[in-house]
């Protein structure tokens, strides 16, 4: 009997292995989102979900699925910001010797994006799509229109330093104790922290001494998350580096 089942078991094992190898990035990211949503729900972090850089829609689909089991998350708004024309043409720092991306990469027009996420089971009544280039669209007028109070989770998938800077400026007032910031491309520049999203994050923290970050979960090849903390006026001024790693070490960003 064991001889009969052994070949079938081996075939099933190979199929599962091949599936996991082919889709491991998506599978690992889903677990990553599950952990972050579980943290936000357990710690009662209220607020909207903000996503900057949405590509074809898979990240929204996965985040929406991660929130399904939690009754408290069923009123979360999903605010999705993108040019829907792909990346802007790299300029300034992004056009230097470490240039990695090209203008127009990851383009998905807004109609196709909506079709994708609907097909993925996302309730579009809870979603607002905000098209525009970040350096032009992320302004005070948009803040008044969206009437955001606080953010529970912010996913930053901007790839470029120049795109990440206005995003961080825009979300500053929405950060609260426990807000989770996710950076999709943290390690995309050969792990350098003086490039891309990592450079912008370090500069932003330096400019806002009342905001600190604790390194949280990592996922796949390039993703990382941080739990944010906001000091009130009674807290002594920060004198140590603003980022604490998951191992308790402290580090400064590379300028």
C-alpha cells in the first residue's frame, strides 16, 4: 500500500513546491499583510489605509483580503494614490549613477486598475482612487477633500526618491502612535539606504524630531515595515537615532 501512495505523494509534493516557488513573493506578502493587519486590529489603531503606487492592483487585493476576518476593519477606507501612467521620468537624485527605473514603468490606466481589483473581490464602495503626479496632486486642497483623520497603514510603493518625498510630507499629520508604514522598495538599490525610499524616509525623520520608527516586519526581496511613534510636547527632545531595529539596535540613515 505504501508503494502505491508514494508516487502520488511525490507528485503532489513537486506540484506544491513548484507552486510555492512560482508564487512565493505573493504568498509571503499576503502573510506579511496578515501580520500587519493583525497588529493594527489588536492594538486598536484606527484610521484609513493609504497606498501610494498601486501598479496592477494586487497589493490592494491582498490588503483587502487580510482585513476580511476583522470586524473592526470593515469600515476602513482604502485611499489609492497613483498617476495611473506609470513612474515619472527620473530626475535629480533618481537620474544619477544609481538610476534603476524608467519613466512609464508599471503603468496601468485607472479603468483597467478598477477592473482588476473588482475581479479580485475588492468592494469598490470602500475605495477611492486619486489620480495625479504626487508633486502636483498631494496638496492642502486634496487634504480638505479627503478629510483624512489618521492613517492606520500606509503602503509606499514609489520606487523613486523624488516621488517618496512629497508622499511623506503629505502623510505627516496622519501619523499616530502605531501607524504602520510599509516601504515596497526599501532594498531595491542594492540595499543602499542613501537611495530611493530609504533616503527620503531618513530625511523625513530628521526633519520631524517628534516622530520615531521601530523596524517591524520584512517581506520578500525588498519590503520592510515600521511602527511609528509620535511624541507629545512633554516628551524630551530626541537625541538618539530615530529608527530602532527589530533587534533593538539603533541606526542613522545614510545621507
